[in-house]
């Protein structure tokens, strides 16, 4: 039996997939199995997986028609054989010592059922934008997630669980997609402790095709229902219905590429990643030369502040 089963659902992983898999295989804690389900990809994902599996026996993979993320996660859980289970997404990068540090936390506290971490946000080229500091203690994570406004208090692809967390809390629930992670974290928190390590152990890739961009309204509704259910189970006051919907200026908003580049350039600049800020700001100016916001961030990036 391996110590850690890593769950990697893949749907059109594209050019990021090879690097994501490589970051798992290069962990300092090498006693792992990497379980991959190709969820009906239409790109070259299956070919990439097959090639990498032929070179490393720790990879086990399956391919079938598309059934969606939640179904795929639960299928991977059924195939896992280890006492600890880690999550990973096909476009992210794990720090080399991620699993070693997370195992150390879990093995030092029997009440701890799940542990995540702070994360770096990176763009499509892998350039670092900023450090996302998550709430760290159990109480902070619970309050953050129950507030609905901020989202889940744990970055899902950064998480490692005890296998028994799923025996206690149950598995992923389809009706809460695309906030199935928040629903799970809140249910696990009713049976034991959760925590985030105050170090960035994952590079989380942001791009215009992410669920947070494409399904923002649906995600907010699912998050509200997850938090409202948790509040009811715990005997807390009902959540106000006003939290159920996004603010008016965010409803069904599709963010233009130039707006994303400007936003990410400011993230990078404010985090001291000046070269990344300059690259993103320059791209924004080239794509929208009459946009004042693009020129403003470019000027600040050139000055370095």
C-alpha cells in the first residue's frame, strides 16, 4: 500500500497537463500512486497520460466518455488505496515538498482530517502573479466558507485528506457543483479539524476558461446552498437570501481578455513581480491601445511601482 493516492481528473488538459503530472512525480515524498481519469478529452490529453504512464509505474489511468468533474472525483476515490488522499488539477503545479509537509501536519495531529495551503497564482505561461493567503486555522476556514462572499476557505487542488474523512463526511455531491469543494470542506469540518499550511505549496493557474469566470453565478448559488445547509445542520441562524446572488455588477459578467490582463498585471505589480506585470500590461496595451487602464498599469509597471 502506498502512503498517498493522488487524484487527478483530466478533461482537455492541453499544454499544462505534462507539467502538472511531472510536478507530482517529482515530489520529495515518492511513495505515492497517481490516479488519473481522462474524462472524455477531445485533445491530446490521453496521449500525454499514456506516454508518462509508460515511463513511471506509479501512474494508473482510465479513459471513458465525459461524465463531469464530480462523478470523476468519486470514481477516483473508489480506486484509491492509500490512507491519505491528495487532490491535484491538470493545469496546476505542486511544490516539490508539498506532500511531505502535508503528511507531517496530518501525522502530527490525529484530529486533523484535511490540510491545504496558501497558493501562488500563475498565468498561462507559468508567471507568478501573487501569493493567495488562505485562512489558516479551523475556525478561520469555517467562518470564511460560511460567509459565502469569499468562496471556499481551502484551495481544493492544494488539499490532502485522511481517507477516513470521506468515510465520516461522505463523498463529493453532484448537486453542489461547482462549489462541491466548499460543501465537502464544511461537512468534513463537522467531524474533525481542517487547516491550511501558511506556505504556498501549489501554483494555481488562472485563466479565462476557469469555472470561476464561466460559472460565477452558478458557483455562488451552489456555495450559498452548501453554507446554508451547514448552518442548518449546526443549528445556526439561517443565512440571508441576499447572499445567494452575486452583486449586480458581477452577474453573468464575462470578463474581457484585456480586463483580465490589467487585473493580473496589478496583482503581479503589487506582489513585487514586476517583470510579469510589465509583460501582462504590454499585452493589454497591444490588444486595446485606446484603453486608459492598460496604459496606466503599463506606466506603473515600467516605473516598478
